[in-house]
C-alpha cells in the first residue's frame, strides 16, 4: 500500500471514514430527542419517510457520482460527499425542520463509501484489496464503539447542545482534512482535463441507464441482488434494534452500551484478521457465503430468543457477519477495470442506500402485521391481552418477551431473505477473474486512456476498452 502524507494511501480513507461516522455516532441520543420533540407520536413514521427519501436519492445518485469520480478524480467527489453527509448536523438544534429537510435531501450526495472504496482500489493491488477494504469497514465499526457512549455521557453532563457542537466541529475537521490533506488517488493519465466536460452526454451519465445495464453483467447482477436481500434486513435491524433491546428484551441503558461496544470491537477483529484469513483460504465467493451464513444465524437467533445470553451470542455472530459487505466490495472491485471502480462501487452503495430507506419500513410493517406495537411510554401493546408496561418510572426494565410467541418477527423474516441471498450467491463464479468482460456498457468516457496498475499494462493502448459489464455465459 502507498504511504506518506502527500501520497495517496489507505490511511487517508480511514481517517475520513472515522471522523465522519464518529461525528454521527455522537448524535445517537440527541437525534432521538429531536425526533420526539419535532414529530411527537408520528416520530417513527416520519423518520421512516425521511430515511426513505434519503435512501432513494442515494440509490439513484451513487452510480452517477461514482462514474463521475472515475472521470474527474476522487478528491472533488470525496469533498462533496463528506460535506453533504455532515451538512445537517449543525442544524439539529438551531432548526430541527431544516435539519430533517437537509438530511433527506443529502441522500443525493451522501454516498461516501462508494468514493472511499474506489479511492482504496486506486492505491492498492488486488492482493492488498481485501485487507484494505476490511480496514475501512473496521474503521467504520470502531468509530461507533465509543461515540454513542461519549455522546450520551456529555449530553447528561453538559446538555445535548454541547454534543451537537462537538459533532459539528468534528464534521468540519473532516471536511478540512479532505481539502488540505487528502491527495488525489487517480493519476493525471487516468482522469481528464476540463475539455472532456464537453464530451459528456446524458446517455453516458444517466443513472437509470447505468442501472438498466447492470442486467447485462450476470456477476454484478447477482452481487447486487445478494446485497439487496442481505442488507435490507440489516438496515431494518439497525433502525430498531436498540429500541428492541430496551423495550422488548428489557436491556438497561448500560447493557445496551456494552452490547454496542462488544459488537464494535468484534467487528474490527472480524473485518481485519478474520476477513483476510478467509479471503486467503477460501477465496472471494466462499467468504461472501460465510458472511451471509453468520448474518442469517444472528437474525434467526435474535428473532426467536427470549434470553439475554442468547442475544449476546447473537451479537457476537452479527460481528462475524459484518465481513459480508467488504467481501462483496472486494469481489466487485476485482471484477471492474481500474477506470470504472467508482461506478462499480457506486452501484453497490446505491443499493445499500435504497435498503437504508426500505429496511426500517419493512421492519415496522412486519411488527404491524404481527400486531406488536410500542407506544411512546414504552408499553407493549398486544391485541387481546393486557398492555405490558416494560419501562416503569424508576427507569428499570422488565422483559416482555414472555407475552410473545416470536419475540422478533421482523428478524425472522430478515433471516429468510438472507437465505435467498445465499442461494443467489451460490451461483456466482468462484473468482471474479473467471468472468471475462466482453461489452463496454458503463464506460462514462470511452475515449480516455485506461491504464492498469500493474507494470506490464502501463503502456496499454487507450483505445482498448476494459468494460465492467459482461455478457459471458460462463459467469453463471
């Protein structure tokens, strides 16, 4: 991997990711407060709507932004995505309605991960890429190990205004770091000068057209379906799990904080040492399958568990399942040509954005179908039974799972979706190299040179096209 302050390296990407998500992690408690104060009893409904709009916009914009970064370089779009992702933070206390408005619209540019993964692909070899992607995902997990607890502590001691101010300062630091310290990862021969602007057409930059052409590459299509089916329940789980632990399983606030910290620490280990080990011993495809298997197990365990120790076991398994997304990103990166890393990662990030909008709605609707609801006072409402108060005034909690046949029906349904994702993944080739691209369909600027990072390909004729999309029948 490349190193040095003025030379692009993986460490630049790690710092950007850590600062961005650490700032948002600080706001876990203030966000709940602002939601309740702004929308009252409609908080969950409107929060789902906001996240849905944001996710849909990310789904549509991520492939386009990734493709543009392949043409004009990573740094301008990294600055753009980080700025817009963090833009709502200062508005949280000053103007909550503007905060939620900007938050929903920020989905257009809130696709930092696709640019980060493309940046990492630019500065690593194929052999280094799995461990590098694991480091990125582990850094994301590490940023959330302590930030929610720090935010909650500072909020209790000094007020949530200070927490918002601190998060805003860290977000500004992140933007400043991208501006002054992050070098461009694409060489001058890989991204054009300004006169190429006139050569871009809507047909080449149309995000809808890019998504339609995914179907022509069977490997990218299967990976996209696997991401959708596996990340949809994961997004829903993130949106409701802490409430589920408190109000259904009866976890105390201290236990919830400890649970989050445990998952974060184990996720760091899983996405570094464990991911690298599996990639070397099992290969791309089987690493994806192992990650999906862990994800399926933890969802079923949470859905059927009524004991605290089983939830802790499920948390450990969930941490092992966190290898799924970086392993899929490695698969996509290895399949894409060097000058199409942005659009390739943008497709996957866009699907994750869509899941972030649909997942919370899916979980809420599944709870509704099974007639399980939680009112604002922490009362479990089950038709035909006496309401069970599970958060009394003394702030203690009483598990209410004894009243339910299946404590977590959305988690069980999510486990079924992951099984389908595993079935799809079994039809993928063992290695992305076995699927040779033959048709250029997602290239944004076909006249640009496309040098590969290996020395034997540096003199490759720029007229030769290396496409992302494939129609090779051997990909199945």
